[in-house]
């Protein structure tokens, strides 16, 4: 996210027009602010500048100053005299300075681009029908936009290895590589795992891993994303689907509390890949490889697809009915989940209130890699705090629930997605308890449950998560869920309505948000779902600043950071 | 009128003849369908049905392929197809009338031929008696009466189908039938006037009388061309043939009254239509084309024996077949009338024309029949 | 502006108003047509002469060495107006030496002939010249499933076409020419 | 029972049954069809009496033309069983029923009494009285037919012609005129109602 705040603005002359741009900004980005494009391959706004592709050549000049006095030299009409650099310069290697003049459309620039394109394509194979990059390939785009349209190269093209294994998830097609070195810089600078480099010279020059190493870190697939051509390909997505068939949905990665912004690509209800979405306040342009593989759980074998009542397949109506019967007039416990969306946690909290239930919440914790995989392996722990589902920081083990069960105080237990057995609650303790399990996948608890209501994964529903930096981020439904299933909010709203006997609660996300935003003490006050869908909203988390959050310092995150001013 | 043995014998004979005639008319109807398909094909530069053949006939050299090319066995295949097609009855129909309608349509078509003379039989003395199932004194009226019942088949089919297009077909058809029956009846009155001899006890309503009046003299077609024209046009209308294809009109009513009919029920309608044509052609031949008699003003060249009988019948059939061809010919030449045009033609053209024709002939016959110049 | 000429319509004469002469003329026309030469073709025995650019059933073809040309780029699937084409992409196993350099081939390739409108866009768009609308025009079946041509059927229909491009041999050629890296 | 008798009873049942079913059927279309059956039955009875001309006229005029119009109207108005039911006027139908039954009784009494008295038969055919009344019609004789004065009912077409156009000329003309007047009246009435409807 390019900050358009109150940083210093300078005026530059872009193709004869004076425009305001932030001082010191890279020229490629600055020009993009004003609707013009400087084509580039090796430049990436979040990586260091290498300047080796030469695609971004432009004409540039600065106001001339007298060497002696340092005063500006003026033309006869009083305007400053511009000292044009006699040769084209690379845009990515230039930062804006006051009074700078830039030509992005001159004859020389056009000629440069045509020449560069022709050279880049000299050994590039005509692979587009096979290439997975086709459709989102910079080489294709710039060849049509800036290329000369034909090649004068009559000799045979070089033939290189087509599938070199760089790592477990990345395959290199050597022929297509234009040696931009983005992947190398990413590995060094972002992933901090310096394994890639160029070897050999001239047309033999090749990207390769250092001897005895491979590109195996948890961020390796980002190299595939930033590769401007089809050289680096995801072994998982390779040859699976052409990108122009894919429908892209804005989503949030549910892997950890980092809350990476993602694009979920699907075709006809089947997810084919997940890619990061640029959000400079949260995840830049990166995400973890493990987060990308999460879509596989949608079609996994242990997915719950039909409601079960007493281990028998049943209908949604019957399941809801049995649930209401099990709740009415019983002492009830509710085990919430940090994997649920804010809306679900809010409704679950209300349901707990209506059923006069005791609330429990379990956390999932792991190692923090300091980048985008945080120690809190749930996407929405802070949502549970905000909605009031949890008042204290959740723990890995539900010992308080075990104690309550030991005292035999609970008759019915609503469990949302969590496995109690896994959380040090003995199966014996659960024997006398009616368990209502709402979840997406089978586990030990769902096998014990009297009623199982299958719910949807985060790819199959809309909602919002609050990440580790108290960023409220909404996401959209990418694919339809299994036939006959209801979104979790609908299930919860139905249960609340049945329990209260009033038809008040709506399962519509916008009306849930209206309810949530009504509370004057909540940080969600005055917000609506459409507000949080695009870039996310920074919430005021100071109320919980004292809690012992497990996350360590990482990309765009400071532990116990005081929220910034709006 | 006790049922004695002689009567039974006679009844048996009549039944046999009736059966023979029904099968003859049905066969002719079946082959009219083939003729329709063949003639239409030829007129449109096509070949027409030329595939169906019985297995053993196929192998007869020369004749087999010729018959196959002519499509001689097509009516057989069509009939079988109608029989073995899936019997579909739509859920929304009025079942009783739905099943009844095809029968009601077919029965009148077959009944009319009972009073139709198609030849003459000579006894040993050389006296002729007509070949006819029932020699009614009022034969022509009988034909009118029975054929007027034929409309019920179409009306019932249209109504019981309980669907829009058939209903429109039924309505149109009933209106058309009523309209053209009048002109048809009026067109025949001059015939009766012309044929009946003053003072004779014989009724001129007898078809045999009409046929015999044309023996060795002018055909009524020549004497009364206007009547013949009106009768022919009305006949087209009564048989629902193009250009008076109101009840069917597949272009705007998707088949009209038989839209909801399939398999054999539709087959019956289909055969009934062609039976109407066959019988209609025979009637026209009888009244206007001299029946089994040879050419106008020429005495029958055949001997007064059974050979003469056969030749007479053959001649009669030849004329009928020519008329059937004319029916088909007209169908593939003239486009269909619009409903209002049909009504207009019936009521404002044909009916007045028939009336004028009648008056003219009344005057003419009165003048001709004046006592000094009594026609023999 | 063009000048509008109003043509006087001549009043019909009496004979014209009876329509009878016209009907007789029509009858003459139809009758004379009965004896003209027939224009129909006796189809199963006589086959029509297909023009060179006839567009029949879409098929997949192989190169002169009998190798699959399609690389499942799915452009035909994309361009197909009635969405008759369905491709499941797949990769060519690395150990298949003969086809090593192409990597990609359709796992399954289905053309639903109940949907196909024979527009020829697939042939037009194919970058590998692997799909052709050849002269096969008689396509029939008893079930809907039968009318979906799968990959085997498509190759059976298409056969092998003479072709100048030997993309499979790129690697081999390069080794011979010395521009392999 | 002889053959003609069998036929007679069959057709009598047909016409009577058709009539009854017509009265009692709920649907107007069924009623119309039963009426046709009844009419055809009556025509068949005429045939049994050798009155072919009359029979054919019955079929031609009533079954063939009038009933087609009836059906035509019923279908156009789309009168269903409910429509027939709704048009019940209890008092009026009661009175009508009463009169009908009265007439029937009178007729039956008259018939019963009349058949006792053989003297009403014409003298020359007295032996044909009773069961075989069907054959009791007098032969047509040229003299009687020709002078037209002492016309005896006969099934022959000619007799009808003479009867209608010679002896009963005036009644025929009057009846025809009445019908014409009725038709003109109907046209005027229907025209008026549509004019009002439009106005």
C-alpha cells in the first residue's frame, strides 16, 4: 500500500505535465500513481533494485544548476533549463527529485523497449500454449504493448532443460527464464534463505540452487508469484488449469493470526490455487507455502458432508431440531473456536447467553517464524476477545472444562470445530454429555457427538477475521459449500431463534454487523461488513494490551504494539 | 320382415359386400396417402418413399426394385408403425371423448359408401341393375346426412384434447363445415331438377338415377359446370383438404384437432381424412362424371355381360383415381386460405352463386319442360 | 431524399377476380414439375461431394510420427461458444523420451457433439494445429453419453495429418545443431 | 320376438335413454352429444317405418347441422358443469316439471284409451292394427298423390313435396315467415346488446 499521507510532495514533469509525487519515491511507482506505466521485469516494489532487465528505460533530465553558484539556469522564457541525460536511464534505479523531467513515451524510449523486448524474446520458446503463466505473463503483455510485433531473429533458439527441480514445490523451466533475479533477491531479503543464484555466462546463464541446497523454505512459492514469466512454476499447480478460467475471490488466509491477504482462484466450484494479495500493512505481497495448501482441506476425505443425529445420517432440519431439544432446559457448555469468523463468534456468544451456558475457548499455538507464520495458529483469536466470546487469553488445553465435567455440571456441550480429546479432556468425562458438534471435518469429538452439524470452511463462506495487529479483514465466499449445508451463521441464528422463540436473529451478514456495531463499548462500533472487505480496518486493541499474546516480532507486527492513530 | 333363411342369406351377402367395399376403400385410402407423398415429391423434384419393401419381393429381378422404388409397400409399413407406436394419452384430456373422436371421424366416411353405386350388373336378359349396397331412393341426401356427422369427430377431438390448438381447430372446422354444407346442398338442387323427368315416379334423389341419366348423353359436368364447380370447392372444404385446411393447418395450429393424438388414434384420423377423399371423389364421379358410363355422348363400348360389369367398375375407379390425383394436385399447388377468407368465400361467394345457379336452372328447366316440348 | 413513386394498382379483370385462370396456371406449373429431373440424393448409398473447406465433426490429429499434438492449452475450451469442449490437462511423464520437450498433454479431451455447433473456432484458435473439423458429418448415438467424443474417439476420427511442424523434435534437433544448453 | 322388434326396442331404448341422459348429464357437451344419440335413435325408428326421407332429414337437419351449432356455441362460451348448475331457477323449473308430467300423463291416458278403440283406424287396413302397426301405412297410390286433396301420409319424397307445396302451402309459408321474423328479431336483439356493450 503506497502511503498517500502527509509525506512531502515534490513536483516532477511527466511527459510535459507537472505532477505531484511523494518525495524520494521510485520513479516506476511514482509514474504508476498518475496512470502511466513504465514496463519492468526485475523491479519489484518490495525488493531491492537490481536494474538488470533494462525494460524500464526512460529519458530523464534534471534542472541545470550553475556549477559555481549552484543557481538554477533558466531558459530565455524564464523556465528552468533541463539537463537531459544523453542516454536512456532505468526508471527503477531512479528516485524522484524536485523539478525532474521524465519522458516515458518518446521515440527513444519506444525504440529502447522494442529492442529490449526483441532481445528478451530471442531465446524465449514459443511455449505459451503449455506455459502456466500464459494469461498473466509480463512477457506476453509487454510484447503486445511495447514489442515490435515480429522478430528478426532467424537462427535456432537455444534449447534448455524444461523441468529442473529447485525444491519440493518449485520447478524451473530454464528456457523461459529472463534472468531478472527477482527470485534470488526474494530469497535473500524476505525469506532470509539464500539458496538461489545465477551460474554460467551469456546464453548459458542459468538460475540454480547453491550446491547441496534446495529452495525448500516455507516461502518458496512466492518466487513463483513474483516471477514475471513462466520460468518458476508451482509443482502443485503446474499444468492444472489455465489462469483465464479462474475466478478470483478476495480472501484471508486462515492459517495463523498473521492474516495474510489472499486471492483464491477457483473454477466451477473447485479451488485450484491460492496466491497472496498485496497489502502493505499486513503481508506485503507474500504468504506461506503451507497457507497455500490449505484449500486441499475443502475436498479432503474426512470432510463432514451430511448432518448426523445419533451417528445416523439425517437432514439439517432434524439435526437443528435435536440440537434445540438438547439445549432447552439443560445446563449447557459452549466450546468456541478461534477459527470461527467474528460474526460466528458473536452469534455463538449470544447463543451461549440465551442458553445460559458457560463458555470455553481453546487456542492453537506453534512456532513463530518471524515473518508471516505466527505462533498463534488460529486466524481469529482477537475476534473472540472483541465479541466477548472469551474474556481471558485462551489456553492450549481446556482444563477448566475438564473440571466442570468432573463435577458433572454439564449436560449438553456445543463444540465448534475443536477436538476436546486432543485438548486433554478425557473421553470418559464426555460419556454422559450430549455433544453438539459444529465443524467442517471429522475428529475424535465429532465421533462422540450426538448431533453433528457440518459447517463450511472459510473458502465457502463470507465473514471477517481480526489478525494479530488488530486488523479487521473481511473475506468473500470463493466456492459453494457441499450441497445442503448452511453457513455457520445461519445455523447459529436458527438455533438462537428456536431457543428464544422469536424470529429476530437474521443470518444475513450485514444485519449481524448492524447488531455488533450497536454496542458502544466494542471496537466494532459503527462499522459495517462492507467497510472491512477491501483493505482491512485497524481496530483499537488497547483494551487487551495486557494480555500475554504469544506472537513475536514479525513482518509489520510489533508485540503489544499500541495501535496507531487512525 | 321376419328373419327367415332367405333374408339371412341376403344379409350375409350384404355383409360380405360391405366388408369388401370397406377393405377396398381403406386400401384406396392407404394408397392415397402413398400417392400424396409420391406426387408431392415429384412436384417438388424429390423421389418420395422408395425404401420399403417386403423381404422376398426385393429379390425378384427388375420387378422387385421397381416396386420398391414406387413405394408400394409403404402404406403397409405406415400402418404397422401406427399400430406399434407408443400409445400416449395426455393427462389433461377428457378420456371418453378423446378415445371416441377418431371413431366418430372414421365411421361416417365409411358409411357414406353404402349408397354409392359403383357399377352395374347385367342379368341373363341383359337388363342392368346397379351394384350398390343399399339402393336408397334418397341416396344423395343420405350421403349429406351421414357426412355431416363427420364433423363431430373433429369437434370432439378438438374439445376433448383440452388444449388450445386442437380446440381452435375444432371450432374452425365446425364453422367451416356448416358454411360449406349449405352451398354444397344448394349446388345439387339444379341436378335434381335437371335429372327428374316430369311425371316420373322415380325420385331424382337416387344416385343410380343420376348416373343412368348421364348414359349416352352429356355428363352433368358439361350441363351444369357451375354446380360442379361449387360442389367441387365445397367438397374440398368438407374433406378439410388444402386449401381449406382449417382444422389442421400445421403452420398455425401445429396440427389442429389432432395435435394431442398419437399412434393408432392419429392413424385413424389420418385414414379417415383419406377415406373422405376417396368417397368424395367417388361421389363426384357418380354425379358429375357419369359414374361407370364411358364418355359423354358415347354409348358404353363394353358388352352387357360380366366383362362389361368389370370394365364399368374399372372405368369408375379410373375416374375416381383421377379425381384423387386432382385433390392431391390442388393441395400442392394452392396455398392455404386464411380463416376469414374461407368464411368469406363460403358465405358471400359460393352461397349466392349457388342460389343464382339454382334460379337459372329452375327457369331453364321450367321452360324446357313445357308440355309442347316434353323431353323424352 | 428519394422520391416516392406511387404505382397505380390496376383493377382486376373479371377473370382475374374469379382466380380460376391463376389456379389453372398454378396447376400447370406443378404438373410440369412432376416430370423434371429429381434433385435429391439417395443418401446412404450416394454420398454428397464435400467441398474442400467442409467443416465436419471436430477431431484431434496426430503429427506424422503418430504423436499427440494437443498440449491442452485449453484455448479451444475457452473460445468454444456453446462450451462443448472439456479438457482435463495433464503432464507428459518425464521418462517418455519421445515427447520429453513438450511436457503437457490432455489427460482427457471431451467434445460434446450435442452441444457442438460446428463453428470451427476451435480449429481457428488452436496454436498447435491439433484440432481440425474434418469431413466426418455423420455422428449419431443412442445415448447422450455416446454423443460425447472422448480423447480416444477424437484421435480415431482425426487420424494423422501431414504437418510441417515437428515440435517434439526440437530437443533432438538442437542437440544436432549444437544449440542445446 | 322378431328381428324388427328387436331393432325397434334397441332404437327406442337408444332414443329414450339418450334423451334421459341428456337431461341428467351435468356437462353441456355431454348433454349435446346424448341429444345427438337420441336424435339418431329416432331417425333409426323412422327407418324401421320405411320413412327414409324423414329419417335422413332428421339426421341431416338436427343431428348434422343444428347440434353442430349447439356444440359450437357451448364450446365458444366454454360452459362447464358448474355453469349449468348455477342457472337453476327452482320455482320455474318446478312449474315446468309439473306441466311436463301432466302432459305426459294426459298423453299416456290418451294413448291407452285410443288403442282400445279400433274404430279410429282407417277401414281398409284394420287387420294391420295392433302390434304390426309399422306396416299399417297405406300404399301410395298415384291417384291420391296426384290430386293432393286426400293426401295420406306416406314415406315417399314425392308425398312430402306434394304435401308441403300443395296442400299445406299456406301453413308452410306462414311457418317460414314466422321463422324469418324470429331470425330478424334475434339479429336485432343481438346487435342491440353489442351496441350497448360498446357504447
